[in-house]
């Protein structure tokens, strides 16, 4: 779906999280950044994915990673999701889809024979210099940390 590939410069982005704090790519310079796009807060697959990343958070921080979750949910929905599961990372409320479209993860999807536009569950791993080190399109929601950290 995305036209970005390994070795590309990550799109500059700026968006607000569940608490109204701004996050932009340059904030994470010098760190590795995991940006995981998920379709909808508090749904089974998205919960499994975010919980797996949360449960392995200490492994990420030990390896100089920061994590950002992104969906088109409103800040209020993101806040409820974060509080319900006590996620240690911010969730961006990208309601206008600026970040989602910059990374190219919005598009036609099929579910139970119905076609609609939505977020394609995709994770980008961005290196310390803002370069895309990896893109995971076949996300295993219950084993996502292992897909990223190996």
C-alpha cells in the first residue's frame, strides 16, 4: 500500500497525542522510532498489538527505541484506550489523516465482502537519522514486538 521503502527519509510529521501534546519526527532524532498505524482504538487486533508492544516496552527502551501509535481516532478515544491498558507510549489522534496519508497507509480495504477506505495496519521502524530502516506490512498482532526486535 505505502510507496515508502527502506532507505527513504521518513516523512516529517506533526500530530497531537491523547493529551494534546505535539509530536514530530525531529523530536525523536538520535533515537530509533517505531510508528505503528492501527485501524481503530479498543478493537481486538489493535488491542493485542498495542498490548504486545507495551508488555515488551522495557526491551524497546533498552535498545534506544521510542514508540508512537497512530490512528484516525479522536484524542478522547485514544486517551480511553491508553488509560484502559496503561500504555507507556503516546497515541497520536490523527483525525485529519495528515500523518496517515504522509506514510501512505490509508486506502481501500475489504472486510466480510464489503469494501471501504481505512488504515492498513503497518509499522515503520525509523533509525536515529530519520531514515526508514524497515516497514512491516504483515503485522502479527500478538507477536509484534518480536517482529521488530527479532
